[in-house]
């Protein structure tokens, strides 16, 4: 499929092919479309590193050493889940 102005363009022949797809072909086609959209979305969102979050929160007034350790533990768990 071609892209034009950030939209997928389906020409007439591709449209006719899609109309004739069986269940498996349609599932494969839609999976490809989904994966392309997911990849585009993931690329458009900047990632956040654990160290950046820690630096941003470290200077917040009112967060003492005990609370800071709890925050670091929870953030580490969260980032481990995202990477899995």
C-alpha cells in the first residue's frame, strides 16, 4: 500500500483483491495494517528513560529518602513490565 499525506491509499485493483480475500488473507492483511499503524505510533511518541524520570522527581520538595526509595522501586517495576 502506498502512503499519501499520512493516509493509506488503496487503488482500485487492491480494493478488488481485498473484496475477494478469504478469512485467512483478510486476517493477514489487517494484521499488517495494524502492525504498520502501531509502529508509526510508537515512532511518533518519544520514549522516557527511568533515569530521566528519577532526575525529574529527585528535586521535588517534600519527598524524603524513605518515600524516594518507594518511588524508585515502583518505577523500576513499571519499567520492567514495559520492557517485557
